C-alpha cells in the first residue's frame, strides 16, 4: 500500500438513537469530510440499533441502517467501533461485553453501567485488548475525564468538587434567585424540560452519585462503585436553608465530592453551602462545572454544558476519533489504573463541617447549653452569630472539621434541647480553606 | 519475558533546571513509585542540562546528573525521553531536532519555539516518528491542549477567548480594584514577583501572542505562527478605560482571541472590555482561563494556574507519562493536523466591535456630527449614552460588528472633529452575543 493510499473506512455501530444518538449520527454524516481528515480514515455508520423499529427516526438517516437487534449489530464482522448511548444496565452491559469479545472498540456514555459494573466492563476491555472510552458519561460535553486521566497522570489529585447534575443545579439556582420552595421549583423545571416526569434519578442524587464514583475512581486510581457513594438529594433543601446560606454569603449546591486523605477516600453527594466567591458558586442554570485540587497543578475548574444531546454528542465524537486513531495505529488508549486500591471511608468517618441554624429562646444560658452539645461530641465551633428577635433569637453556628458522625450526633442532641425551638437549617459546608 | 516482568526503565533527559525543571526533577524522584505504577515502567532521570554547572542546584539531586552539554545529553543512547524546559528559540530548537532524529520522545513547555518554528518542530516529530507533547506551553498547569486536540476532535471550534498571561491579568485586575494607573501597578507587580524586571514579553502581549498562535493552530487545524497574530499589549490601557468599562458593567482583560469565520481565521491579542457577567470576567489575580465555543459542545471554560514552577511541572509530568506509555506500547500520540489550511485574516478585515468614550461639547448638533463619523465608515451604532456635565458632556458609544479597519478609521475621524474635546477611551468589546 502506498503511503498516500487512504486507510479502509472504520465502521461504527450506533446503539441507541435518542437525543444523543441522533446527534452522533447527524454529526458523523454532516462532518464526514472533517472527521476523515482528522482520523485518517472514513468513519461509516454501519447500523443503528433502536428498541422499536416503528418509531419515526431522524430525517436524513437511511431506514436500512436501523435494526432492533443490538447484539447482532454490535458483533457484526464489518463493525469496528461500537457506540453505546442506550443507557441503563441491561441490555447495554451484555451487548458491550459481547462487542469487546468480538474485538470492537467501545465508546459509551453510560454512567450507570460504569458506576455499577465498572470493574467488569474495564475487565472486558483489558481481557479482549480493546479500547473503552467514556468521556460523555460524566458532565456531558465538558472534557473532564481525559484531563483527569491523562493530563493529571503525573500529579496527585486531592479533591474533586463537582456540580455534575444540571437538573438539580437549575432547581437550586431558581430557589436561590426566586426565593421559591423545592416543590414549586421542581414543577417549573419539569414544565421547562429541565426535569423529567419522574425526577428521582436527579433530585435524589443517583445520577450525581454514579458520576462521583467514576470521577473518584479516575482521580484516585482506586475502584469505586455507586454503592460506595454516600448519597443525599435535594428534596429536603428548604427555602430556609437557602436564605440562611444567603445571609452568610453562601449558596447551596448539590456537590459530588471526592476527597483523598491519609486514611482513604471519601466519595459523596449531598447539598452543601459554598462561599459565593468560590468559582463553583457562579455556575448557574443547568450548567455543570468540576473543580479539581491537585498537589502540583493547584486549583483547576472545568465548566460547560453537562447534558443535552448535542454537547454529549461532542464528547462521544471526540472518543470515536480517539479510538479510530488508535485502531489505525494498532494501539490502545491508557487502561484504567486502580493500583492505589485505597479504602473508601464510611460517611460517619468522613471529616466535614456543618452549618447549623437554630431558633432559640432569647435568655441567659442558651448559648451555653447549645455550645455544650457541640463540646460533648468533641466538635469545635468556628463561627457563631446570634440575632435577637423579641423573646426568640436565631443562632447560626459553623463548625470546624469533625467526623460526620459526631456532627450528626450533635444535631440530634440539639433537637432535643429545651432551649432550641426549631432547627431551621442543617447543612454541610464545603469549598473553604480550613482555618490554620 | 513473562507478562508480570516489569518493563525496563525509561530514561529522561531534563534540559533546564529553573523553576519548572527543578520541580519536574523533584516530582520524578518523590513520586517515583506512583509514576511507575501509572506508566508500567520506572521513570529514571538520566541527566540534567544546565547553562552553568557552577550554579547551586536543588537539594536532593545527585550532582553527577548535571551537565552543561544539552546536545550530548539529549542524544545519548540511554535516553528515551527529552524534556525541554529551557525556553527561547536556540539552543532549544537545535537540541530538540537532534533528539528527535536520535529517536527520543520530546516533551516541551516552549511556547516561543512552537509559535515561531512550529512547522519545523512538528515536521521533525513526523519525520522521525517520535512523540511531541507540549501541554505546558499554554496556560501552565491547566489541561487545555489535550482537551482541544483530542476531546474536541469530533467537534468544530468556533472561537477561543483566553486569559493566558497571568502578569497582565494581575495588573489589569489591580487597576480595576485599586483604581490605579498602569505604571504604578506594574511596579507593584514587579515588587510582588508577578512581573519580571523587563516586563516586555508580558505587557506588550508577546507571551500571549505565542500562546494564541498555538491555540489557533490546534483549534482550527491550520498552521498559525506568532507572526500571524495581531498583537497589542496593555501599556496603553488607562485608568479612564477601566473606569469607562466599569460604568457600563464591563471589565478590561487582555485576551487571546482565535475566531473562525467563513472567510478564514482571526488570531489576535489585545485588551478588550467584556461584560462582568462573562465567565472570564471573574478570573482574578494571576489566574488563567480559556473560554472555548464549539459547535456541538457549546461554551466551555478551563480555569487554573497559568504559570509557576509547580503547576507547569504538573502539565510536563502528564505529558511525560503519556509519551512513556506510548513508548511502552510502541505507539504515538495524535499528530498535529493542519489539513484545514484556513487563511489568517489581516486585523483590518477582522470583524470587531468598539467601545468609544468621548468628551464632547454639550450643544445641539454634537451627537449628529459624531454619529455621522460612524455612518461615513458604514459602522452601525448599537448603544449610545450621553451624560451632561456643565458645558461638556460624556458620550459613550458601542458599535455593532464592523471591519476593524472601518472602526479605527472612524476613531481617527472622531479625533479631528471640532466638537470632540477628548477621546477618553477606545477599546474593543468581546464576549457578548451579537444582537439578532
């Protein structure tokens, strides 16, 4: 073959043709010429697997491409690359493993599968010597996993703080700007198409927890599954929490937090108050952003559209180009490294800081009894503010770092104190330097 | 060889041992165990080339590693990877080319060399079949080139707006917050170590222009050199410019701008006013951030420390790990693609928008003569604001997009108008959607 002769086309099986899949197909067709030049070979759509053939599909796609048999398509001899954008565990898991066994490179956007069965899927990639790329699985169109996995491969990541779910960020942002409560804001988000009819996966933090597991695994070279992630959603965030945060110059965000300490890693998803001056605080609407603290690189932030068919398709296409180049070169991308094997700490052992806002009786000795509840659990108070209003007062406390279990035990004690009339707001605090 | 037997060590020649080089050496030694596990082979320091052997070097480095002969070290048979952190054109250029010829993988942080002689250096990498990685050349520790080159390989980048020079960002930020003028702020930056004794490369925009050339080349698959970049520094930014920007809810930043239009690409570095609500506006101090607009991915931003020995070393180490993995796999990273070969537009043909602030006589007909100057050059006015102060008035105009040549010709005409007492501020405006 002369060096000028073009390589033979690489053929792509597309599994799924929803909002992401249809965009992937469109871009493959519309930007065929650019992609050919970037890859060094033409990328051809070999077929598209959909659940029901009867559904109307995007204009411009040859009806002959469609099949309802994903497994046969993914293992067909003329297919080089399998792109899975179906989502969910099955049939995605079985089809991907079969495709790997048949020697196909795999690109997937399936965060749930990677967070639940990551070891098995990565194992398949290693066993059969095929590429597995999944940039689109976390934070949609934002290039995040490749930087974490490759650019920071010579650094030590200490902490990842991410806004990785656009639905909950939209809701919390609206609750903040419109001073509205959770239920009405969720309805608004649903009406606008930012939340699904069944919003559970988003508002209960399942989506963010899957992403946190993937991020922690890459950041800390350790196997982390969704089950390792402590998860709290935003359904219990109240207008009072938001107001309390605002009065202290903070804002409430649902964060995916991955931290490494001497004792192990902590991976968790929960609402937290962060200072309004933190780079994540100004991430509004349905945007995503991930803040990374690394030993040498310092503080980094990656910002962009975390969902949506077209941005997610951009990430899928970037992966398709990468695995296509690797196939032509006869090489493989970097394998997942889990050499560190760090223990994942239970939530109770994780060091956190709490913001606690209380309605208390305004009389002598109240502060002493409240402070005593903290002291009994060995929790040190960083800041306290009291405001009288008639015979009542509002008491706002922010703690130093302590074991989460000690902090929650403190709150249980506060609830039962006679001088505490109501616990207005309890929330963890993130994104601030611990005082020296 | 059994599959469990470790690969033989990869040996690294480090050229330069200043603030970046000494950090690279330190991390290679201190994190040797982690790096070995990530690469699959041990990374050994084969030698360190410095200009003068007599200089005191970092503690902990074996004096026997040092040599003043960079060329011999870089081509030694026991060396696999050459890391160039000397900077400047020569001897870096000759040594890198010789190292490539000798089959070494090259990692460099040398923006000037890549912007001036990029085609030759990339040509060497292609000719000799060796890797060339340079993440550290733009925006220090921020993973930016890999995302642009690989993650967005399946997308079309429309615009890159970057704050890529920490010194000038520090100065403009201080001028804004302290309402100080350029000269005194530069002195402060020098005293604090944020600006060099000879600040020319930073304040005249040479550093940013080299980075803009590299970014535009990667973003648009087109060869762009430093000479193609229109360059204006910040030495003529006045306190009046900053105040005028502030009064309109804008802030002044030195931007590296790479834009693609139907007619070609525009690559330029100049101060510009951006809205305070733009994600780049809140990038303060010596931080860097790069805002990327891509057809599918939408708006992305990458933020972090753009300079400094340790952050830059993080980027260099990431590249070392990548080229080391490639060497072990017998593969190469993606080659530079310049297939698009788009024309680089002269500045006069670039479409920009101007902010113009004038002191004018406050009498009938003034606005008409000023508006007429714009109309004569076919420049359409987007917004105008007039404020009377006694017999004078301040007139602030923001234009629609027009050819830069037409805009600057308009300003020349304004200067000569009898009713214009002073041109207070003229600056380009960026980062806003053109009105529909």
